[in-house]
């Protein structure tokens, strides 16, 4: 997948993708000429199975009408702009756009969300942006869609606007996993609890993080389990809860199996411990400091535990490796 990146200088800490394969990417400052556009609007954090039902409907209608399937998504995330600075995300902008492209969307509008834009009423958003600017003819929304200033707009509001402005409105029922509706919040909570397997079911792909391999204490090598310490690239990326996981790593164009530990390494009794992310790759001995690595989580093996000493830790790591290999052999 060829990705072209361009920094947006507008005081924001994010990256804009100018092209991914055949999907077209537009800034909010641009006014593209779409053909009979079918649009859906939202943050789409995670691009999970619930989102995919909506996107599938957009593509279906666009194909049947000979129109363009369009997603309007916001960046930065509205909660960050409105003061929720500790709010964690499932996807970076780069990841989200790549996932949207995998859903066969024709075009994505990355709309710059600002404090000024947050004051836009639902009426003005529909009339001035969706109708006057993008000339949409069809809108597809999920079951709990809200929009406009203070989230005042909802499905019933759109129904009234559709009569006034003449667009067709479609609503998609929620996707359910177990007894709960699939949502970004539900997935985030599963990750915090370490339930990466449940998160994967709702996402339809393994949850992943990207980071840089940095120097660590190098103690893993001394006990037969060398690890690569990872510094995650994105400040707001949700990290799964503390514990040991079966995982894979994409590195230097190849995929490796391994197990990853997230937490504070209590057995090692390091001074001033900081939460660490470190992965042990099976049958791998290369020096990869400074390299970028992508970690995909498959199953949690156990919670992080303080052992009586290094020997007990080694025995447990050997058991963890056997369990991880069994899990990853099925992938």
C-alpha cells in the first residue's frame, strides 16, 4: 500500500494522507465535484463492525445509483478540541483512512474540527456544508447518530431536513456482539481490560499499535528472552491493559510471531518504574534499535505478576511462549 504523507502546519499534531491507492482524500478547504454523492458523517474511530454496516450501505446505494461513496470524518477528534485532552483513540488518522479505503469508499473528506466549527448548528451543517458545498443526494447514518452544536441534531432532525432539502435518508441498525451494541467506547473498554480477543471480534481485525524500538534495560537477553522496547508514536493511541499477550510484529517488511508484555515489570524491581511495552520475538536475534514496528494483539495470556525471582519468571515465560505459539499457529 503506497501512502503519501504531508504535514498540516495548522497548529495540529496530526498527519494528512494525500493519497492511498485509488481512494481520493480531500481537505475541508476543498470543494470536490462528486457524482450523485452518497455520504455518511462521523468520527469513525476504529472503523469497527458497526461502522462497516453503515459504510456497506453507503457503497451499496452508490453502486446502485452510479454515484460516489463519500465519508466525511473529523480531525482532530472533537473531544480533543473541546477539552477532553486525555481521551484515547483506537486509530490514528493514517490508520483510519487506510481502513476506510479497505471498505471500498470512493472519497474521504477530512474535515478540520475547530472550536469555531463546533458552534455550527445542525441546520447550518446540513444546508451550508452537505447541501450547498458537497451537493449530497443521499445520507446514511447509524442508529445513534448526532451532529451539530451540542449534538443537537439526530435522526428525526435529519428526517425534517430531508423534506426541506430533498435528499434521501437511510438509517442502519446497530451491529451487536454478544448482548451489546458494537461501539468505539465498548471496544476501548475491552482493551483497557485486556480483552483484545473481544476487541478483535468487534473490529474485524487485530488491534494494533505502531512505535519505535528504543533502548531498554537489556535484562531480557540475560534470561533468554530478549525484548524490544517500544515507544508508541501517537500520544492519544489507546494501549491495552497491563498483561502478557500473544502478538505478531510487522518489521522490515516481514511478520514475526511473539509475545508482548505491558506494565511495570514488578519482578525486576527497577527504580522509578514507568509503564513499558516490550515484545519478545520468537527465533529472532537481529539488532532493531531505531526501527519502526507494528504490533498486532491476538489474545491475552495472563496478568502481569510479581514472581519470587528471576528463575520463577523464566519458567513462566517459557510457559507463556508455548501458549502464545499455540494461539498464533491458528492465525
